[in-house]
C-alpha cells in the first residue's frame, strides 16, 4: 500500500514523489507544463504561514504553489 | 534576390531575461501596444544588422503553447500563422530542465529556432557547467551562450538566426507533439547529459536573504518596511515634483490672458492647455517613481516574495498575493495603481484588481477627506472613511470574484533568485510605459477639459446642477451646487473642494455644509467615478466596454451608498 498524502502535509525539507493530482483539467495541465507529473521528485523548501502557499524545488527550479492547488497534489514521501 | 527584411520573435518562459534582450536589440526603436482586439500587451521593435532590417516581437512569458491563457493562444497563433523567419528561444541556464519543457513545445511548431542560453554568469556562479555543443547536437538547433545583462551573445544569436534563414536548414530533430510526460523525461535526460555540477552547493547570499524575506515571522515586518518605503518615496517625490511643476506653471494663465485675451476661444484654448498641464502634474510626479520602483522590485525578484507572503490574504478578495501592490499604490494615485494590474497573471485577476484600485482613496480624495471632514467634522470621522473604503474594497472584491465568470486561479509562480537589478532595462521599460499611457490619457483629458469649460462658458452649469438636483438634493441631502462640483470632479477629484471654495468665495465650508453633508460629499467623491486619468488607464488596460461597466457601477453604487449614509448620519448628528 503506497503511503499517499497531500503535498501540504509534508514538512520543510522533505522530499517526495508525485503520485497523482486531483483536480480540474486546467490545473493538471498547468502543473504538467511545469514538469509536475507522475513520478516527479519534489522537495518542499518553504511553507508560508497562515495557510499560505508552498515553495517546492522541482527539476532544478523553485516553484510556488497556492495552498489550494498544493493540497490537490498527492505524494509519496521518499528518503 | 536575398530577402533583406526578417521577422523574429522572442519566446521563453517568465523571468529569463527577455526584456533585457528585447531592449538590447531594439533600444529606443520599440513600441508597446495591444494585440488587436485584445488587451494583452504587444511589444515590438526594429533593428538594423548587417544589412538586414529585423522586426522583433517580444512574446509574453508563457509556460506552454496550449490554450491555458490568452497569452498562450496569441503566441501559438502568431508563430504558426504569421511570417516568422526564426524564433529566438531564451532559456535561463540556471533552470535548464524546466526551460527545456517549453523549448520542446516550441520545436514541435516546426519553425527555425535559435536557443539563447542566458544567464551563463549566474549558472557558472552556481557551479553548473553546461556542454553547449552537446546540447546543440541533442536538440538539433544552434545553442548560443549569453549574458544579456552584459550584452554578450546577442550578435551571435542574430548571426545564427540569419544563417538558419539563409541555408533554409530543415529542422533536423523534428519533435512531433510530445506528451507532457515525454517532454519531462526527454528534458531530464538531456540535462543529465549536458549539465555537470562542478562546485559543491554553497549557500549564496541570495538564499540567505531569502531566509529573511520569506521568514514566517520576520518576513512580514521586512515586507511592511520595504513596501512602505516604496509608497512613501512615491508620495514624497510625487508631492515635491507636483509642487515644483505647479510653481513653474503658475504664471502661465496670466501670460495666456495677456496674449490672447479672454474671449471664448481664448478660454477654451487655455482650458486645453490647463488640462494638459494638469495631466502632467498628475501623471509624471507619481507614475515615474512608481514605475521605476516597481520594475526595480520586480527585476530584483522581490515581488515574487510579496506574492508568496500575501497570497492567502488576497484570496479572500478573489485575487492573489501580488494584488497588494496595486492596491497600496492606489493610495498615492489610482492611475499607476490601475496600470500595475498587469503584474497579475490572468485577465480575470487583472480586472478584479484594476476595479478594486479605483475604489482606493487616492491623494486627491485624501485632500477632500482631510480638508473637509478632517478639518470641520473631526479626525476620527476622517479615519472612519478610510476604514469604510477598505471594507468596501474587501466586500466588493469578494462579490466580484463570486459573480465574474471564470474560476479563481491558484497561484503558480516560479520563485526567481534575487539578482542585481539592471538599471538600463528599468529606465527603458518605464519610459515606454509612460509614453504609452500619455498617448491615451492626453487626448482624453484635454478634450474633457475643453468640454467642461465650454459648458461653463455657455452658462449651462446651473441648468445641469438643477437637472441633477433630484439626486443631489433630494436623495443625497446636498446643496444644488454639488451637481457642478461632481462634474468638475471627473477631471480631478480635488477640484470638488477647489471649485467649492472658488464658487463660494471662501474656504470656510462650514458656512455652506453641515457635518452630515460633508461626510456624504466626501463619501461620494471617494466612490463615484474614477477621475478621467484613471478612466484612461482603465481603458488602456481593459477596453472601453469594461471601463463603461465599472463607471456605471460606481456611479450607481456611490449614489446608493450616499443616500443611505445621508439618512443614517442625519439621525446621528
């Protein structure tokens, strides 16, 4: 059983692999254009306070995702 | 007969240095307009190089060539349908893998592409070594290393482009349309082959600074300081420059009368000049420092941090983090505030933000609030009005985001590294925005000034005031003269107070208005219609239909609120 949790549950510094993206076609496509697809490894860099956005590192770039969107990305933590 | 005229486009994702390169290529020979029928900005320019006349089009920074946004559609359509001789794909060498995702989409369009691998100085500093030769082989297109901020690599890119056109080289590694996964995998593979990390990753000053500016706790006070410094600078400089211009032009009216007399034509002529002067007095003092500072913060990379810190707050009013900048700027002048809405990513957000900026009490409105309510009714009432304005902005923001079609988009933004701002780019960007705005606002302001003066000379003002009295007197409880004041207020809002003093012959407003009327008048001035310069900005950003919509709404809204306020206040005093 894969350990699937929402991206926003990760702590700063944790690394994970994307399992799936729940949500509209638009959001999924937008994320895919930026390289966030099944199997992509990401690292959580920073989480803004007050239920704010999440900053992640993916493919050598730093990306900021709004909280609502980030919560729709399901990931599997890796060591 | 060799073609001596070429068309090229600059394509790339956001924050790769496109504007720096565009400015290098076109310098002062650029023009910023709109795409026909749309309110998306179109930047074009020309240069002459080795006997060729090259037209350059700077495409918006987009992440894909799909149909996610208008910018993407426009870009795709332009590249595939228009005569484009070659594309310059600008790539940030510090984020190669992400950038290549877009490059691969571009190649599928089957046009000649030259890859400008920019920011080589920064990638070197980060310890990244990129094998440009191998990259060239893998992609099948020329790859030119570039440091745009130092002007290096620019002519080489043009040479490669011209070479591609001359030899009509077929695009060898023709990339058919790949799926997102295929692009991601291919990009990853390519990068593994061409990038070598030569230095162990040390924490750069940029990262250290980020730990402060994005800090959960300290990030906010730092932001408050930086943004307040920005607003204060604009206010201060604006105020000073404004007075300075006023002093210069103070004797001109007398001079005009001496030369041309006071006939009708002389008066109309003067009102045209006066309107132009007024515009320069409004526009330049606030817009110039605003744009300079905005582009400075953006180039430096700070605006992205602001969006990061304020995003969730702005979500409550249907926009994102970046929207706080236009809203704050509105306190100085609505015009640059409205124009700054282009920093929002989607049309929907730009519109909501633009609409909300017109509700922010600008310095002209402050003149009325302080000079009328603050002075004659009490300072706490004056503050109350500001608070009310903020509540209205939140309320209408929520309403707008619920009723406007389209979904509220989530923030997806790349966090750029902090970098040294490029002064030349900032100044050039400022200059062209200013020119562009004056082109629209100028005629509008001058024509309306002349019209109002004409109405005044024809003696129609009292008739108009009477015509409006069912609203102004019966519903709003204000004296008949208000009708005239509100018409002048369209030109510049502080004229409401200025004309009141002029028509009364005294600045002791308490003789004519009671406290309830003062508060109601200030409230109406704040809400009823953006001044003509702001209308010009709205028109420029959103087109005439939306501008009319906002205007109609605000007039109706102001009248409604004013009447209700009048009745409530009458019971309190």
